[in-house]
C-alpha cells in the first residue's frame, strides 16, 4: 500500500473554469480571484479576504500592513520557536526581528505563559501558529496583546476548518494568514490568503500585493472587459494612480487559474474537511495504545482541530530514533515529514540571531523526535488501519 503525504482534488468545476479562463485569455488576477476571496471570507466569517501568491507571502504581507499602523522596521514580533520555517522567514522578510518563545510539547503551540517575559519596548505583534491545525491558546494570547497594545496575526497556514470555542481560526485576531499550497484542505496549488475584519488592513494588503500601489480596488478594471479606469488620473493629469507607490510593496498576486482550482475545492470543502477530520480523529483515538513509547496530541472539548496532518512524537524512553521510524514507514510505503524544527536553534539560517541550543527545550525535543503523516481525502479507514498496523509491527520489532 502507498500512503502519500498530500493529495489534490481537481474538480470538474475547476477544469471547466480553467478552459473558460484560457479561452478568454484573461488569466491574471481578476474576477475569479475575487470570488475566491469572497467565498473564503464567508467561510471564515470575516469581512475581507485578500489572496496572494503563497502562504509565506500571506504571513509577510499581514506583518507588513503594520507599518501603516505605527510599526517601525526592526520592531519585534513574537513567534513560537517551533513551526515550519516559513513563519520565522516571514518575520525577517517583512523587516521585523523575530523573538522566539518555546512551545508546549503536548499542544505543539506557543506557550502563552512565556510570552510576557519576551515582550520589550520594541514588540509590535504576536504571531501564534495553529500548528497541525490545533488552535493556539488564543484567549490568553489576545489578553496579553490587549494589555501591551500589540497586534495579533494568526499563522493559520495549516488550520483550515479549525474551531476555537465555536469560532473559526483566522477570525480570532487582527488577521489570519492561510496557505493554499497543495498539502492543505483548500488548495490553489500555490497560494495564500489573509482574512481580516478590518477593511483598512484589507486595502493596505491589496496595495502591498501589487508593489505598494495607491490602487485599492477589489478587482482592477484592467482585468475586466471595460478596462477604463475612472480613478486613474483623479489626482491630476500628470499623476497616474497605478504609478503612485505609497509603501514598500511586493509582487504577490494570485492568478485566475490558481483561483479556479481553489473555487472547485471550495465547492467540495465540507466533504474534504469531514473525510480528513474522520481520519485524524480515528488515528488519535487508536493511538493511545502506543503511549508512552509514542504519542500524539489531544483535542480539547472547546476545539475542533483543522485536520491538516497526524503528528507522532517519540516518548523519552523509547529505544529508537525518529528517523528509524520514518525510514521504516517509508519502506512500507508511508510518506512522512519531520515535525519541523526549533527555528532559532535547529535551522542554520537563523544562527545570526545568536540563540543557543538548549534555549527552547520543548521545540528542540519535537524537532528531534516528531514526525507527521497525511490524513488527506484520498485516505480512509483502510489506509489508517494499515498505518496503525505498520507502527505496531515496528514497535514489536524494536522491543
Ligand atoms: C505554519 C506554516 N506557515 C507558513 C507556511 C507557508 O505556506 P506556503 O508553503 O504556502 O508558502 C506553511 C506551509 O505550509 C506552514 O506550515
């Protein structure tokens, strides 16, 4: 049997849309990107969504918005030590300094009780990550943010469909940044999207994704039949709004073909989500028998986990390494990924920040002892049982 890490469902609706887009030749960001934004905003329950090229860009642009609202370059942003490296990279690419806080081993998420000690005069924002779709402890994080007047941006890349106390992640803070990369529940192949209830943030985001232009329209007329823009010379005959660059921007638009893939996915979203969640919760339920040798995370009564993947963590006393387990799974046809790394102390690129090994014991432990496998919609009970049996046979061999 083969169990891939991810999958993609390209629906009939997407294929039809793609043919139409190619026939019309209107391929760059236009009405379909806008439709995706509107439907995604409705799904998360927020006023606005702004689509961009990648989930990393969603993180970067959400952070860069803060320069319009009082932040200065080189101000600090608090992030969990453990995440996919994109979270830390995004803070640096946006021009801020990442300040790392250790995670909790049982939730994989930032330890909110360690946040206050990391706050300085330069702190502007906290960026919790809902790792593996498990919501971060947002009530405590938001309370700290209110106390110190900080922005909160959720890195919700992996958390499509996650619920925290009845509310959707991506709607719990100033902005939510999602990845629409192929491994995620709603995918545009490559892509990202930022959700917010703040219309002003959304306007700045639309400017940022297009080089910092002064244009703020939700769909540019250039991408419609008319293509006449009544606003173009509104600022005087010599000034073209498209060539007024109000802020340092990025080139980060989504195109119509990508949006078409995403729209097809959105139409079957509930089906994909239910299938993946059934796989995840089934595996979580059956995994207790391997404790304490290996274990996974737990679900709180007030949350629903966004079923991105299934994390596996080695216990302290087990007699094998994470890579031995990953290698065994791979030989049996089961693809896995490591459970990321402590960015400041296990990712070489962050060495210049001067952190020392041992500063983030929980994140480092997970970086050395964790892996995750897919729970995607092309898997079912048969694949889950095969994975469980394979783990069991590995443990029997090792004991
Ligand atoms: C937590 C987290 N943040 C950011 C990203 C970046 O997303 P992308 O790969 O779409 O750039 C990812 C990737 O999936 C991620 O897992």
